[in-house]
């Protein structure tokens, strides 16, 4: 149960510029989930994972990822309905485990949301440059790629992050409307690609469905399927954005579970279909490009359809980045409200009720990462951060069932011990499939977070749980 001191502080915050507007409904939450989830995972990382890890069996990778997310999603639904506050996993961990664990997971969520937005922005840049090239427009290589990819800065990636941050600083309702319209467009385009592509499939490209392992872990075979699932798990991060929006719902106990489960189910189906069609149109080894869907459309040979798909990819990536940036700012808001970050991050605009400072800092940080770090490194970092957060969500459900058994639960996880236990097991398995250097980056990031906590958060925390 939430700490009494924490509750008093939250009551004191009311009317002092620390309350978010409650303007979202269940359809809006589903759109937010789809907007965040259908992005770089389906338009960019699908090709990379097929070419390097799983081959045509990438469809199985998405099924595995979807099952793992389904288990975690049920846990999220219980917590989002029970604790309808901004902050997602951070808020749930704070309620069950206390101050230090909450800070650790909050810091980890920066990898999940801000770096996810950067990853999507790099994918957006690839499609934008491909589309511009059709009209004879080309950026100098130094301004089109990150230093690790042979350039100086990925300028389009920086630009789209700053533009979306500016939109989010205006009002949640406006951003939600724009997101809903763009989500409808990109889902229609994805369905068009699947439909048209299905009529031009070359089934022989699916043989062998699971290429033989080359002798190294993760290089095809079953280990490749699991490595592929771990890498593209980044693609499922979006549905958690629904949980971060619970504090802005009109009826969070009803709408949050619908938004979480609905967006996850729809995106998993689309991912599996997309992977099957993509690997049935192009040899899987040829899909390791910045715009694999556009490459597949070129194989179909329909004049003008390539441009439509590239526009659809840009729309999809735009909404994915938009909602990831939104989610991260709300997590910063929740952390700052508890005193673990400076108070300016939990101050909201008196008219729009948007945490402007939080959104601005996240936007600038994400733009810098997007401009300077290659997409393959970003994707793996996001995946491990997401999986760690998901493990803690499942653990939190189990802990709160024991420590607060009488607390109202508008939605309850069925067979909670089995469901949450399998959720933790599946996430740990996927984490183990990631490369060692990804674990090293996670350790360094968490060490930086602990230093910030020791230097600032521990002395300024507004709630008194141990840690």
C-alpha cells in the first residue's frame, strides 16, 4: 500500500501546478499504444533481426515476444487500474518496494522511453532520406548519419525529435488527436502492404524457415529466434506508454486495461503478418537495410506504391517517437513529484497542464542521442531496459497481492502466481539472449543513476519508505 507520508504530499500538491489534465479515454489509450508500438520495430528492426538472427522464423520471434508481453500486459493492467497515476513501472515499484528500487527502475525507464524515441527517430531519418532521394534531394553524408555510421550527426533524427517535443509541450489533448489520426493512417497502410504483398509472395523464400545455426549463439536456429525476439522486443515497448497515461484518463480503472490489452493484441498480429510477408518477398539476408519495407515494395514493382509505403513508414515512426517522448516526460514528472529529481520537472503549465520543463529536457536529451548513436546499439539498449522493467512489474503484482490483499483491484490477473512467474521467466530468458556488451551498457547506466540518487534523490525524497 502507498506510504501515508507520500499520500499527504500528493494531496498537498493539488492546486499547486502539479496535477495533469484528465482528458484521455479508452480509444485514445489504444491509439497511444498503437502509436508507440507500431514504429521502428515493424519498419526497421524487422529487417535487421531477420537478416542477422532469425531468418524467416522471425515470425516466431514476434510470437514469443507477444506471449511474453501478454503475460506482462496482464500484470500492467492490474496495476494501472489499481494505481492510476502517472509514472508507470516507477509508480508501481514505489508503492510496493520503496524509494531506492523505485529510483532504479525510474532511471532504467529512461532507456526504455527516451532511448526508444531516439531509436525510432533514427529509423525515421532513414525513410525520410529514402523518400527525399526519389525527388533528387540528398543530405551530405556527414549530416545524415551518426559518427558510428560514418557521419558527424544524424540531422533529420535530431529535427524530428525536437519538432515532436514542441508539439507535446502544447497540450496532451492536441497531441492525442494528432496521434489518433496518424495511427489510423499507418494501420491502413500496413494492412495495404500485407494485402498487396500476400498476392506477390515467393514461398520458396521461406525455405528453410529456420536457417541452420552457424555455430554461434544467436546466429540462426532456435538461439537466433530467441536472439531475434530479444532484439525486436523493443518493438513492444509502446504498450507500456498506456500505463504512463493512466493519470490522465477520465476513467482509468476501466480504460487502462482496455488500452493495454487491446493495443498489445493488435500490434502482435500486425507484427507477425508483416514479418511473414517481408521474408516472403525478399531473401532474408538482403533485409539488413535502413528501409526494409520499402525494399520489399520495390520487389512488388507497383509504380507509386513504394512512395505510399515510405510515407506510411514515416507516419508510423512519427507516432512511435511522439508517444515514447510523451511517456518519458510523465515518468520524469512522477519521479520529480516524489522529490527524487528537481521540482521543476513536476511543474505543469497553468493552462495546458503539461509538464513543459520535463518534456523539454527529455526532448533535448533524446535529440542528442538520436543524432550521435547508431540504431543497432540503440535497439539493444532499449530491449534490455524494457525487459528489466517488465520483470519488476510482474514482481510488483506478486508483492502487492501479499502486502495489500484487500486493496481494490478493478482488474485482477488470472492465476497470478503462474502468470507473473512466467512473465518474469520469459523476460529473464530474453535478457540472457542479448549480447554481453548490452549488459555492460546497462550496468554503466544504472551506476550513473545510483550516483545521482546518492547525490540528490536520497536527501530530497518526499516519501519515507526505506532506501
